[in-house]
C-alpha cells in the first residue's frame, strides 16, 4: 500500500475520532440543558447550554462533511 493512502486513512480515522468527541460533547450539553430546563425552566444557564449544543452539533456536521468529501474523493 502506498504511503499516500496510508496517510489519508490515518487522517480519516482522526477525523472520525474528532467527530465522535464532538458528538459526545453535544449530547452532554443537550442532556444537561434538558435536565436544567425541566427543573428550572428557561434560564440564562439553559440558554448557554443551548448555544453550546448548537456549536458542538455544527462542528460535528462540519467534520462529517469533511469526512464525506475525503471518502468520496478517494472513490473517484
């Protein structure tokens, strides 16, 4: 196997790890926000967790698109 393909494979693996880490953070922020909302309603802390959830979800989406482009690029 050529070094070029090995490097891309490692890169995709790293990107998948980043994606999973971002999803973990997103789910944690969402879970904490939902619990807080159910206990206390819509407070500033809830809004902060809502923004965090959105930021992590957006980052995960960006990484997913990068992975797709890299994998589709290999297929062509």
